[in-house]
C-alpha cells in the first residue's frame, strides 16, 4: 500500500470519527473534538474545515470552552446542504420524502395509485416522475440530494437489488435496481418492513429493542436488537403477514391458507368493516368507529385477535422489548391496541409472566420512506470522505 493510499484511508477514518462525534453530541467545539478523539487540534481543524466546505457541518456562535476561559466556536451537523431521498412503492400508493443531514423532513409527497394493476416498469416510471419533481423542489431550497433508497413490500436480494417475490404487487424476480439507473444518484432497494423499523428507530420512539409491525395491504415486521436491524441469514426475516393464524382459513396470495394478512391486512380489514376495495379507507373506518359502528368494531377486534396470535409466536421466538404497531394500525390503535395486548397476555402470560408492551408508532405510514432516507444519512455519516470526493 502506497503512502498516499494510507493517508487517504486515515483521512477517511478521521473524517468519519469527527463527523460521528458531532452528530452524537449535537454541538461541540474543535478543542473538545480534539480531546474526545485524541487527534491533534491542527488535524481536527483541518478535518472540520473539509466538513464545513462539503456542507456537512456548520459553525454556530462562540461559547466558553472551559480552557483558560477562551471562547470556542461550536460545530453542529448542517441541515442546509446535503439531503437524502426516501422512496416507497406500495400496493396502493407511491411516496417520496427528502430529509436533510440534520434529520429534518424537508419535503414529503404521496400519490395514490393501484400498483397491483401496473407492470413494475410503469410503477417505477411514475415514481421517477414524482421523485424528479420533489428533487427539483429540494434544489430550489438549496439542498443537494446525494442518494436514495427505495422501499418495496417484499423480500429483496441486497446484492442484486432484485425483488424476489412481492405477492401483493404481483412481482416476482423483478430486476428493480436496473429500473432505477435513470436516477441522477445511486438508489438502493430495501424491504419496506425493515426500513419502517429503521424509521421508527431513527425518527420515532428510538427504542433500542423492538418489533415494528408495518400494517398495509401486506403485513411486514422489522426486528431491532440493541439498536441494529436483524435481517436473518438471507435478509428475508420479518414476513409476519404469512404467519398462519388459522390453518383452515382463507386462501392467501402466497399460496398458503389462513395467513395473518387474510385477517389483519388492509383489504381484509376494510372488507370485514363493510367496505368495497377503493370505496372505504382507513380514515373512514376510524370515523365509523368513533360513531360506534359495530361492524367496524368487530372487524378491528378480529384483526387485533389475529395480530395477537401471530405476535405470540414472534415473541416466543425473538423476545422483543416492545411491539410497535405502525402503518394502518397507527390510526386504528385506539380500537386494536388493547385487544392485541389482551390476546398476548392470554396466550403468553402463564409462561412469561409479563409480555412486551404494545405501543403505537407516531410515524404511521411514513415510517418506511423515512427509514429509506435515514439509510442514506447513515451512509454519509459513516463515510463522509466518499461524498467529499464527488
């Protein structure tokens, strides 16, 4: 390894170290950074200068640093320049958001569309148009979008970016990464439920250990353990919607019978509440519940019971610290949360004594797109040198 290569590698590590400390501490002076990192003040000043020039950090007002009374200037993460794009293709909508490096949501757009009836190339084309408009708005705000991540409701091969099987979309072995090459920056593909869990970790409750349940037309789960996403051996963990809750139940799109989605997925819940697909939304169900509609109440209780049955198995297997209900379950939590908890206690209480708390995500359906943008931010924080070289 040449001296120049070693120097570049050391600089990259030190940039990540300094940026990480600034991000973790909120605001910190150069002198404090030198003490914390063990780097010389000269080295820290040069690194901070590079990060300022790259738009990653910004100086704030002078403060007393405690060193012989001399004032220092605090450094914090800048939300003025670098930004990330979070994208989502789900069964009945497209979603795009822009989040700056300070983790503030700057733009958010959602478009209702039935992607079940569309070829993947058409869905991605619509998403591309929506994203292009949002990125143009971001540029007008002085932001530079440096990367994106796309959330999809199905298992994803993280090496190739192929969607293996998304039954609710009707997609199988779709080379999604190749359809995203027209974007002006790199876009990776990830599973929607995993990204929703990361969104909850970074933008929601911030709990270190939890199972996030993402309720849409399909149902996925993302497991966070000690602040890190658990993917499983092949990256396909979390397909909660296809846990069987009634072996002789209705046929599922996956080929099985009695899957959780057939009881607690959005289509199943709306149908049980008396709706026809496309004519009754979750918000309308919530309104009927507030008015005391018995059919809507029974539909929610049936869905909540099924959730409790499926989650009982998940809790026995992975022992999460909490259950976080997101997606469509967030606006319906008032009517399903207690039933889920009661079902868990009835099935697990004798053996476990206590069961994990069941809480609601304040992010709702926005969690996956936020988690997608958050992945880009995490990559910038981990390797700022790569961005400074562009």
